[in-house]
C-alpha cells in the first residue's frame, strides 16, 4: 500500500487542479498493490496460507532494492549531470534491475502462480483451507502476477538493448 500511495498517488497528484496525472500503467500498478494487500491480509486473518504470502512478498520485494537505488540515482542525475561515475552506476543498477525483474517476475513468479494453486487444491495441507478461499486466493495470486507481467517485456528489451549496444561498441573498438 505504501508503494501505491507514495509511488503513484502522491507523485501524480496535481494540487493546482486537484486532479491526478495518471500514466497508462498506473491503474495496473495500483490494482496489483490492492490485490496484494487483500491477499496478504486475508492470509493473516484466516491464519493459513502464510507460505504463499511470504513467497509472493519474496518475489515482489527482491527487486525492491534495485528499484530504490534506481530512483535515488535518477534523482541524483540533475545534481551531477556530467558525472561519469553516476552514469556508470545508473547503467549497472538499471541492468541489474531489469535482469532481476525478468527472471523473478517473468519466470519464477508465474511458476509460483502455478505451484501454489496446485498445492491449494491437490495436497492435504491445501484442503485445510476453505474451497472458496482457495479459489479467491488463486485469483488474487494471478492478479498479482498479471499486474507485474506487462512490465516484463519492457525490462527484457532493456537487457537486450544493453547487450546488443555493448556488443556493437565492442565490435567497433576491436576493429579500430
């Protein structure tokens, strides 16, 4: 909820017009965080499903340090516009973030989204959870996953662009 409130709502609010300057991805981002909140809160209220909740948090929060570092670097760029060190750090952080995002949210998280519902419906521990709740949680987990998936191609393109650009630069340098 913190990310949704301060990362989108607070940033997009236009006090002059008392409106919001939404981007096309903001509704998906906000819905993703609302669904995450509902899923994790319901786990706590019912007292079961904590493994699925903590796994969701792991996959989601694992990329958080690189997102935060990227935000800090982007805010520092106007202060040090000619710093080659800052540009290098920015490139490394953006690449690390993109790679982690693609691997975790593009690959492992969808696998998790298949494994957890399987465990809800086909294991003895899963049958301890009410069938309605298992269905709702499955939908919520896939809502969380689908909220992240639209960003995967963008991140994948960043990785591809980085390596194709650097390969071209390396080829040019080798030819000289």
